[in-house]
C-alpha cells in the first residue's frame, strides 16, 4: 500500500507548434511513424499537436514499482540518457521516506520490465535518479527549457496515474514560479534558511501534497518553485513528465492541490491544480546526483518571515506580502558578508521576484553552493543591491 504525505500552503506564498517528429501527421497515410520512436499514429488527418507530442515523449516515460520491507508503491520516471539514468521523485523511490533500500522495477513503454538501482536522492528538491541495469532499446527524452515558457502554453502530463501506465492528459501552464510548501518525511524538521513556522498556514483551505502517499509525514517540509498546470495529475503521476507541444520535457510532476478536509485517497484526485518541478532546475539536480550521488544547494544564512506593508513582518495571514523580512542574520554567513542586516526586506534574487520567505528559501536552494547571486533589498525605504556568494547545505 502506498504512503501519503500532506503539505499546506503558506501565507501569501507561494510554478508553439508541432515538432519535427510530427511532420508525417500531415500526410495521407492511415498510419505514420513519429520521431523514429516506432510509435504509429492512426488517422493522421485528425491528429493534433497533443497527439504528436505524446507519441514523441511517451516512449521516454516509464512506470516505477517500488517495494520496501513494510510498504510498496508506484510512480513514474523520465529516461534521461543512453546509460539508463531515470529522473523521478525522492518520495517515489523512498516510499515517502519509509525506506532507503527499496527494490525497484521499471516498466518501459514497450511493456518490458527491468530492474533499477538508486543512484542518489535529493530530499530538498524531491528529485532522485535511478539507473536501469539493462539499457537495451531505451529512448531518452528530449529536454526543453522551462525558462522559455509562458503562461497559457500547452502542457501535457504523461505518467501512470492510478497505475494506468502510458496515460496522457493535457491542459495549459496556469502560472510559473508558484512557490509551494509540501510536508516531507525525507527531510529534517528544521533546515537552514527555512522560513518561520507561522507561515505554514493560511485561511484558503488548500493543501499541497505528493499524490502517491497516504499517511501524514512526521518531519519537515520542502519548499519548491514550480510550474502550475491544469493538466490532470493524480496518484502515480509523480516523477512523470510534463511536456510542451513539441514533446520536450519541461517539468517533473511532483504534487497536487487539495481543497482540504482530509487526506484520504478519495480526496486525492485531480482538481486541475497540479505542480511540476521546472526542468532547468531538475536537470541541474540530476547532473549533480549522477556525478556525485547528491545535489548541492545554496545557503544564504538568514532567518526570514513574510514582509507585510510598511516593511514590517507579516502579523496576519490575511494580508498581502511584499518580500522576505530578515529576522536574523547568522554571524559569518554569506548574508552577513554581503551586508544584509536584520530588518531588511529581500525583494529579488538576481531577476527573480521574492514575494515572501518561502519564495526566498525555494529560490536560494535552486542555486549550487558557491554561486554568486545579486540580492536586492529594501532598508529604511531605500533599495540596495548586494553580491552574495552562497554557502552550501
């Protein structure tokens, strides 16, 4: 039986055409091959961009069966390369933090089943990489660029919701850079640069959670900047692909929203609010894991809260937020060396707007340790900018 995790929304927080592989769709044959994948399209005259994108990307999306000593579950994954590396979620391969040594079987698009081993996990991004032991005939995905996306672009989710492998749903990108907080048993209760716990609740009645798990976590939360989509995402979609209209992977499906009121499986279905980790970030984390067995994350060295009107920390969950209010700066931290002080309001990291403390936490962690970022902040009503070389976690 799969496990289940629940997270909550913090106050005020916070995520083109048919590709070359679909050229044959314009022909008059009754069946055409797409992109060299061996996929055939029936009735090409009525095929759409979604048809072509799904045909191109589906052979690169797999279904994972994960079994531990006391629990089992399933999810999806994306083939990254010819060496058999598969990108998925940490909560999929660890069964929500319940096991570190799961037995993993992978079902490919052609129906064959193969074994895989965990290369590494990264709980802070909820990303993981496993590797197939047999790589014959696999088809790596084409990765897109999430930084080029626009709200309203077509988005297609591919995975195995409810164990139904090879399922395709479509919609649009609802918004970009949505920050969500999801409870995770794979991380500690307190992590560096984490926002104040008062921000973990609001009055909207929404909950964000991993769609494959059905028990509440007992530890901390992760904070992610994600792509929001109305393409249906359900249990089993985790780790699967969000692709664009040309079949390129633009995100890794990770979480869904619930209207609250419980965490039973009956309430775990899609309500048209799903979330994917942008592929630019996911690819960076995957590269770290493949190279080092773990991923690097930036550290600023501050304690933060949401900023309300008048450059003060937010006192009520019902007010709009205007940045991340610095409650404390650790001695000798990157923030201290960059000149940040208690009472500053961080409004941007590089060119990315910071709406509140969760956004700041999620954004800083997307960088590698040792990278230098530009931090824009307000102090006594005046705007300042600091160059900060991030520490590591």
